[in-house]
C-alpha cells in the first residue's frame, strides 16, 4: 500500500470535494470490481447514486477550470487531469489531497498546500 492511503477514511470525514471527472474514475473502478465479482451490482449502484446526488461528496464542475488548468498543464508539463485538481484546490483555497509526488510538487510551486 502506498504511503498515506491508510488515512483516506480520515481525510474523507474531514470533508473533501472532487471534480466531476473524479466521479467517472470511481464509477470505472466500481465497474472493474463488478467484472471481477468483487462487489454486487446493487451495492455499486447505491454508491453511484450517492455520488451523483452528491450525498457522499460535493462535486465541482471541471469546465469552469479548464482554461486555467490547460495553461498550468502546458507550463508544468503535467496532465490536464492533474492540473484540474491543482487549479480546483487553488480556486477553493483548500489543500490538495494526492499521493502523486509530481502533482504535489507542482501544486506547491503554484501556491497550493498539499494535505499532510
């Protein structure tokens, strides 16, 4: 297990937000679990519904951040996905929760504090 993943539940309880693209990633992971018979369809559907209805976590629309994120991605040579999360954290004045070292370094250089 990568360092810090043991704290995910703690971080979630403190309150986090994600971009709408993050929800697609979770749903894709649930699909994989269903394909491997690791989770029941009804359980996965409940999780998806809770996510979509923002019962589990508030969701930010990525589109309003795309221009700034694109500039950051080009300037820092990172993916647009990583840049979107950095820009979202900066815009909201929140810490960035990540296990990606490069993303964390770029966030720090751009005035975003990582969650520690």
